[in-house]
C-alpha cells in the first residue's frame, strides 16, 4: 500500500484511491491536502468513508462501459457494499463525440442509474475539478465521523441489494425494441432477466433461400413482439464489443 501524506497537517481527510487511477488524475490527487492511500480496490475508484464510494467515468468511457455492460455491473457491486455510492461523470462533453452513438440509449442509462438505482451522477469539467470535489466530500463526510474503514465496509455487503419486479422489467426495457409490455411477458415467462437474456441469445433467425430473414426459432418464437429484426439487433448489442460495432457500421457505409 502506498500512502501519500497530507501537505497540510491542519486538514487531513483520508481518501483511498484505486491504484489503477493514474496519469493526470493521480497528479491532481497527490496535490490535495489529504492523506491519500493508494490500494487495489475490488470496487469503486475512490473510498471516502464506510458509506461512500465513488466510481469515476470520463464521458467517452461512460459510453463504452454501457456498450460492454461494465457500468451496471460496477454500480450493482457498489450498491451492495456502500450506502451512498456516487458516480462522477468527468468531461461530459465527450459523451456524444462519436457520431453513431444513440443519444437515447445514453440518456436512458442515466435515467435508470439516477432514478431506479438511486445513484447520484456528479458532472465535473476535468481531473482537477474531480479531485477538488472528492476532497470536499471527504471532508464533509469525515467531519460527521464517517471514515474509510474497510472492515466496516465489508459489513455493508448486500445491505441495499433489494431487487423488485419493476426493476427487472425496467432492466429488460433497456434492450433494443423492447417495450414495457414485452418486458413484462419475458419476466412472466422466464422468471428473471438472466433467463430471458439466455433465451434471447439462444434464439435463432430463420432465413429464406434468398438470405432474407423470415422468422425465428427457439424459446422466443411463440412470444408476440419477438421477431427476427429485434432478435438480430439485440444479438449484436449483447455479443459485439463497442469496437466491433464501430467496424461493422464502417463496413456498411462502404
């Protein structure tokens, strides 16, 4: 563990930073008047108390993490261990710098995170602003007597992991071309989003002799609202990485 002591002995809040946070953000964090502890964290990029952990995402990384499913996995882990998880959206101007990004998908992910998962989203302009925000929040939290005690953090594991049927339906609505009524059917039939996704991935598209899609086969075939177009688009979203999707669209344009 690397410990970088405070440069101002009269104000020494403690911040635990993940050792994978490097470059300019590390430079800015080292400048802060705090006791900076650098560790390998299993979840979160910064721990400010036993209640607060912060995940930092730059605008473009925020988008990428939605495409490869990292974002919600990371946020669920935070909610299981911390009472007050927070996400910092650094450089939000970079959210839509890629022209082929669907703005509605990004907005929908933000709404789900804030409204359904109850996780605050804090925008910051750059690394310096992020570091200053973390310092102020750590000071406020630790003045109340809440410190980054990792042993206490472990006792919060699974404390807030309350999943409702509405949460599951809302999750499935994040798929392409899936409305609320279809998502409800999936939950009624398959029981959980996991089994619904497995059924979707195991559904095959039936093609005509000319290579045109004419239907689907598998568990989804008998469910109204499930067709070859919907299945194909969701297969692409669930199986293809962000880079693969980009290359596929570039080939299509050529």
